[in-house]
C-alpha cells in the first residue's frame, strides 16, 4: 500500500521536529520522502526494521509512479478536518467554549482567540474579518476540536516536562520557543511586558515574585498559558531564561503536537510585536 505524507508522519516518524534530518519539521521531511524520493534513512530515529519495511513500500510506489508532490499544509489540514468531522458545532460551546451563532440554517461557533475571535464553520475556520485562518492554525484548531476535552482549567500549572509523553519534545520547546524568547527579550523585560499586554496577557508578576516577568495568557477559552521570564543579571553572571507553564487539564484539550504549535505561535506573536 502506498505511503502518503500523512501516513509517514503519523505512523513512522517520531514527530519531534528535531531537525536531525536537515528539515525544519517531521512533516516537511515526510513530504520530501514521498514527493522527491528523499531516502527515509535520513531520519536517524526510525527503527531499522520499520525503515526496511517502509523503504520497500516507498520503492514500490516510486516504481509504479504513485508518488507525487503534495501540499503538506493541505495534507495536514485534510487529516485534521477528518479527525474533527464527527464533532457537531452545536455541541462545541460546552466542550471548548465560545458562542453559538446561526447563519441561515447552519450553526457557527464564535470562539475567542488571543485578543480577537475566530469563526468555526463546517467548511473552514475564518478570522473575525472573514478571511480564512492560515492552514497550519486551522490544523491546530481542528485538533483542539477533535481532542474532545470538557474540563475547566484548575489553576494547577505544569511545565512541558511534567506532561506525559513529552520527553522528545523538550528539545523542540527549548530551540523553537525558549531560546528565541530569551534572545529577543534579554535585557528588554519592559518590552516583553508591553508585548504581552498587547497580546491580552494579564500581568501576574506581583503574585509570582520568583520570576521577573510573569504573564497569564488565554489564547483559547479553556487553554491558559503562563509565561515566566527571568532577565539576565550580569553582576551575578546569570543569563536570561524563560519557561511556559500549562494548566494540568491541557492534554484533555490539545495533543502534544498542538501544545508545541500553540507555544511556537505565542513566541512568534510576542517576538514580532511592534509595541
């Protein structure tokens, strides 16, 4: 049976985005393997038995001309939509929050998203201005819908390393989220406060004196994220550092990949802020 990009990504690759293969994400690598005949052994984390089995299947589909270039973002979006297809929009407010609206005979969910809102319809997810949300963000939202969680946040916080099955993600969190935040805001904690406030964050620094800057974000109604930042102390020789904390209910609302995506999106919005 031919292996699609999604098959390879879901069932074979480690999904750690470690870049050991030379590509920025596992999905990007899978796309190159399927569409450009990139050797699967460029990923050093596929077990030898699976590697031999999969390479045989790949060689067969290459020979049969069944490999074609794929749009990996579209591939991922179709997969995420499929995951969420059984979810009724009318039932979503109870599970993920938001306000149920009607457009003719169709239900639409108006869901707060950072400082704005998005509209979830059967045919896609749009921004407040009506334009479609980017495909990768749609993937993230559909995964949130499909996860099926109902729990309200408890206020008990965990670092990524305290969440089960995230050992392989620690490196990605450090390289794609923590290090860029430190690089951008080292010695500029006031800029971080302004950027966080502009993104709808609540300043919790007074209640959490162990860090220099502490902000609580609510990117989605049931998914709070806490950012802690320690600025550099040249006198004592300490470099800047940062950490994201998640409510203990997070895995009821997001899979591990989506937790990483949300973290990267938060980092991107903070670092690109012009406040």
